[in-house]
């Protein structure tokens, strides 16, 4: 199996190995960026996997605190 398209290669690998689920992170690109500037790999994987009867779980991105936020002292919530 060889493909220049990473989404296609992933779904083909999953199909060949009888995977039933794929978990991917969501795109950091906004919806407008996807519409104007190309595709989201997560959406492409979901589209391709649907035809192979593979469930795709797209995990929402989380905001990572800045280094300065990580060094702040913890807040006592009691």
C-alpha cells in the first residue's frame, strides 16, 4: 500500500487491518480557512472512512496555556 495522500493511506491501512474506529484531532484551521484554502485532513479521513464502514472520532482541540500561565501559582479553591 502506497499513497501520496495521508488520509487515503490511513483509511486504507485501517481497512486492510480490519480497524473499526479511527481517532483524530480536529483541525487548527478555521471553517473559512478550510473553505478558501483547502481541506481539513480530519474531514477527509471521515469522508473516506464512511465508505469503508469505519467510525471516525474527531477530538476537539484544547487551548494550551501559555508558558507564563503554567508558571503561575495554583489558586486555592476552598
